[in-house]
């Protein structure tokens, strides 16, 4: 497909002003909803082919997310798009000042494979709601979902408004040579750098939703039962292939043994095993091999079994892990949970701060001082106290990383802002103006 022509057609459409019309935006948001619902079975099937994932999981972590976003924008678009009146300072009287949210223009969304519908289509929904055109490049790694998106979108949407480009690194590299008005990328920090460099050539603004090693701290004051239940759910959801999954645990050494016990009992209760439809496969052989290589069998506390034919890795807890172990040198992105210990809380915070800033961080504690120190002393994109992952489901919170885990954020209003320019306009009256700012600059004016 000739991306240059598609982009040039999208630019013509954008310049025609049509995409700025609120009725036009709403009509296509409705259409997207209709197309997704009409093709629900194809969406479930393709996820099943890529991940062996259940309908329930696919609905709750993928489709319902996108539908919720569409509904949010249908309901809130008028107020989000409305110019906001702000105060006008004395020097600009008589005048009025407004901020106009303006669509950036032609946008490119590059998705990740781990939640392929949510992570590709949610940014697209925000881009279209904000009045832009969009080219989406889903991840080729989740091949069946990429093909499903290309089919249902390209058959139902005009290419000069919203188009799904298929392909891998070669095609993405080609697309990135074009000048976009915004690039929204979800993926690894390593590829994030490539995207940022390509965007810099055209001074294109970016949102980079990246990853990192997200810690979960469990202190002696925590409710262990709740902590274990929530951590096991958030870690092994999608077999750990979740950007905000707790990557590792830092537990107070005094309570380590009983906490390990609680973790194990929840893995068993949740009945995660190779035949379970509640448990997901590893996406491909390359990631399977990478993950198997991170498991140190001598440090396995629970799990550790693998099956290459099924790309299955049992939920695995490793204990007696040190900061020098292989599993602590990279983002795990799979169902392996290393448990490290700390003697005092401040030491735990210092250890986290020695790593790159993570996308998320979690604290399980019942102590208000610990909660405050966790929130203030370490930097992370977003997180929870006494839970994991769920902060991303609250659209009133911005979702994004900081430092190595990303630039910018989205969800709800923040998604609209990510794809908008805030145009500042001062509208002045043509009367009632003091002569002060105009030459000749006399001493009298200086001493005013
Ligand atoms: P990835 O960076 O390998 O790939 C992401 C996208 O980049 C894909 O569409 C791929 O085609 C493209 N790509 C890969 N190599 C490229 C290259 N050389 N040039 C141009 N494009 C290229 O990431 P992934 O394996 O899909 O996902 C895993 C990573 O993404 C993890 O680090 C995870 O934490 C992160 N992630 C972050 C979020 C978030 O919301 N912040 C969500 C999911 C995943």
C-alpha cells in the first residue's frame, strides 16, 4: 500500500475542515462502535488464535475498554471541544481570552501486541474524537488481530479518514519517514527511541507509552490476603504480558514466608494451568525462549514448569532473588514473579529509585506514613496503594509513564488533550486603549 498517497489524501480531508465538525466525529465514533459489535466474533476468534485467551478476558480487557472510550467521547465531546474562556490580564484590557482545543491534523498510532485491540484502538478513538485523521499500524506480532483490525476498519471506513496499515518493522520504518502531526506509540523503550528520533526529523510531537520494571512493595502492615490475591491476579492476567503488571515484589523480610504462602495459595485457587481457559499462552516462541531463560530453577518457590508446544509457562514465583540475578536485569513481561526482601522501608524505596523510573508502582500497606513516603519519594508513571493495575481503568486519571517509561499520557480527557493543540487566542476591543506601549518612548512613559 502506498502510505504516501494515503497520507496525502488524509491531509486533503483534514484541510477540507470536515473532520473538525462535531457531528462528523460523532458519526464515525458511532460507526466504529457498530463495526466492533457487528464483528465481535471475529475479534474473539483472532485473539484466541494469537493468545488462546477466553471470551471473558477478551471482553473485559479489550473490547469493553474500547467501547467505554467511544461512549465517553460521545457523551463528553461537546464540552471537551468547546473553547475555554480564561482571565485576561490588565495589560490586555479591554479584551477576552480563550483556549481553543484544535485537532493536530494527520496522526499515526503504532500499537503493541499484548492487548492489541485496547492499545491500538483506544488511542485511535481519542485521535478521531479530537478531530484528526488517523493511520493505525497495529503490532505484526499479534498477526491475527492485526489482520482482523485491517479487515473490519478498511472495509468500513474511508481510507482518507482512518486506515489500518499492515506490516512489520520494514513497513513501519517506511511510514515513519512521512511527516505526521502527531505520533502515538505503545511499546518498548528501545523502539520508543527509534520512534522519537524519526518524529524529531519533522518536529512531530509524540506520546510514548513505554514499559519498565514495575515494583510492588509489601510491608509488614499490609493485609496479606488482599495483597496476595490482587498481586496474583494482576501479575498472571494475560500470563504477565501486561505493561502495568507488577514485575517484582519487595516484601519486608519479617513477613516473607507467610506472604509467599499466600501467593502460592491464590495461584492454586485461581486454577491457572496449561489447560485452563483462564490462563493465556505466551505470544510467540521468541518470547517463550526469552522467558524460560529468565527462570533460575534453583530459586523457584512455586511453578517453573514450561511446555514449548503450547507456549505455556506455569505461574512461577522465584524467591531468594538478588538485584544481580538475570530476572532483575530486564522487564519480565511474562508469568515469572521474583520476590526480593527488604529490612527497612526506606531501603526499599532507594532500591527502586536506583532503577529507571517505572511505568507503575504499587504499595501494600496500612500505614499512612509509608503511603505518603511511597507517593512522594519515588517517581513512577502511575500506580495504586493496596491494589495493582486498576489505576488504568479510572479514566479520570491520566495514564502514562515518566522518564524511561514514557512521555505524555492518555485516557478520558487526557487522550483528547494528547491529540489536540491548545490554541490561545486574545480578542481585543478596538477602543479604550492607553497610549503607553507605543513610541515615542518618552521619560514620562518610563516613569509611569
Ligand atoms: P515493541 O517495542 O517491540 O513493538 C511495538 C511496536 O513497534 C510494534 O507495532 C512493532 O511493529 C513496532 N516496531 C518494532 N520494532 C521496530 C523498529 N525497529 N522500527 C519501527 N517500529 C518497530 O514492543 P512490544 O513487544 O509490542 O511490547 C512490549 C513492550 O511494550 C514492553 O516494554 C511493555 O511494557 C510495553 N508496553 C507499554 C504499554 C503502555 O501502555 N505503556 C502497553 C503495552 C506494552
